[in-house]
C-alpha cells in the first residue's frame, strides 16, 4: 500500500506527502482557526478576533501551508548542500513529525556530514529571523497593520526559530545528532561514532518520554509559562528511537561489508531456470532445492527475467499447471538487477535497497557471462558469520 503521494519536484527532487502529513495539516488548521490569540505567549490562533469562519479558516489554511512550505525549505537546505557534494537525493517526504530528505548515501566524511546536517537549521533560522524582523520592525516603527497578518508573520517566524533550536538537540538521527556524530567521527571510526551518537540519541528519547508524561514539557513552558503534559513528545521519541536503531544497524551492516567483493558472497548453484519450465515443475524444484529465487534464462543462456516464490504464490493454484515460468516472471533489467562479481558487496546491497529487491544477478567481470546471484539473505548470513554468530 502506498503511504505517500508525489506532488511535484524542486531542484529535480521528487516532493512527497505522507498520509500522516494530512492529519497534522488538518489539526493545525483547526487549532489555529479556533484558538485564542491571547491564550499563549505566542498568538497561536484567530478565534477571538471577530473574524467570520470563512476568513478564519482561509487564513489558517494559508498559514499552515506556508509553515509546512518552510519545513520543505529546511529539507531543501540539507539537500542542496548534499547535492553540492555529489550525493543524490531520492526524494523529500513531509510527514507527521516534519520532513525527511532521503539521501542515497550518508557521507562518511565528518566535514561533509556536519555541513549537510547544519544546513537545515540554518535555513530555518534565516526564515525565522526574516519573519520576526518584519513583525518586530513594523511594531518598532509603530506601523499599523492588519492584526491577523501580524499573527501570521509572528507564528511563521517563531515556529521556524523553535524548529531550528529543536533540531539542534544532539538526539540522533536529528540534525544536532548528526553534527555530534560528525564531531565524534574526527576522533574515532565512523561506526564507533555512530554507536555513541545513537546511544546519546536514545537517552534524549527517554528524556522526551519523561518530559511529555511527567508534566515537564519545555514546549508548554515556552508557550504558556507553565510546565505541562505533551503526548506528542513520547510519540516523537519512539520515532527517533526506532530511526536511530535502524540507522545504527545499517551503518554496522555496510561497514561489515567493506572490502568484501560480490564473488565472496554470491551463490553459484541452484540459481537459474529455463523460461520454458512449467510452473508446477518450478514449484517442485523450489521444494527440492529449498530455494526461493531464480534467474530465468532462454536456451541461448541469455538472462530473460527473475522469479521468486512470492511471485508463484500470487498465481491461483488451479492455474499453475497451465502456465510456464515466462508467463509470470519479472522482466530483466540490467541497470537495477545486474552487478559484476568484482564489485563490492555493499554496492549490491545498495542496489537491492534502491530497487526494493531481494536478489540480483551477477555477471563475470571478465567474460560478461551470467555467474550467479546474490541475495539479501546471503549477505545477512555472511555478516553473521563474520561476527562469529553462527
């Protein structure tokens, strides 16, 4: 099931909206349209200004859209610097807790990482400073302007400054956590720096849970002058904890594969079937060989496609005896599904992750002929063997 929709491109980067983004967008609009402008230290609503419902909701919608556009600019700040360093940005997604720039690869250079990480908060600081300067500058000059417009300008400015400050907390994988890892990586290996940054990030996640549940929320204090509860903080903490854990695993995985070539991990037996093979015969072959994936070849030995047990399961049982492998196989794509046996295993894993595949074909670097396959499962088993966990 698709959880995000693409709404356009900026700087050549696909911009996506996660379905949870629509939830927070609606909540923002409803809250801003109905809250009192004097309820908090920062005027977070238009509800007491005597505006008609149509005007209130229209202005609230404009405010919400502009604020979330500034979130997009925050992520574009990261993306622009990353692209300057040659890193490809696959997409930017806005979701419940903010935005995420999906980089094809996290730079291991400490200097590059901290520059990329700091670019987002700097963008938010710049936006916040601009809008707050407009608001306070006009007030200082005693310029009369439309009250809702003033609230709109102040909210955009103050929210961006709070966003920048919050993102600089050293809670990995937030921006501050990445800056912290970059600092550590100048003094130790990238893997060790990641482990320590993740540990600090998990500690901050724990503190966020406590702050939200034990009436010690700093956001409530900033807005009202009183400590309060905030159930969003534990949810955000859970998200950060899970994201930090996953990135730590990924970092260790790719580090374990450094220097390991595809030929050291690839499978050379039980790798191919004929495109003319009846589907029922393939099912028997899978059971006998206890193999779930094969490349499909023609009589001339050319790669034609791929087939897995998952594909076979999608075919109704009563139809399987009528079909051959070529009827249900996935087509061959040399760009995303073929790698040389002399390439790095880490590159094979990246290819599978990018294309959302479980295995790819391997060619002999010298002859160009089909040499075998490499699977995510093979890589995971190899890493376990390297670490001594048999």
